[in-house]
C-alpha cells in the first residue's frame, strides 16, 4: 500500500500500522534468536579451546 492510499483511506491506516509493528517485532525476535545461537557457538568453541589447552 502506498502512503497516499493510506492517507486517503483512514480506515486502513491502523491495520497497516499494526502490521508494520508486528513485522518489526517478529524480525527483532528472529534476529535476537540468531544472535544468541551464534554467540553460544562461539562460547562453546572458546570453552573447547581452553580445555584442549589444559590437556
């Protein structure tokens, strides 16, 4: 939907804004999950390297 359409049709503005907000929220959760997954992988590698260093 184009901005002019939303401004001309005020009854569509709220659902469109809600959809945008929901999409950003969903993207944020996926991005956070991916970051945590990668971080855990690096943490595990570091612990494995420390363990090998001790042996």
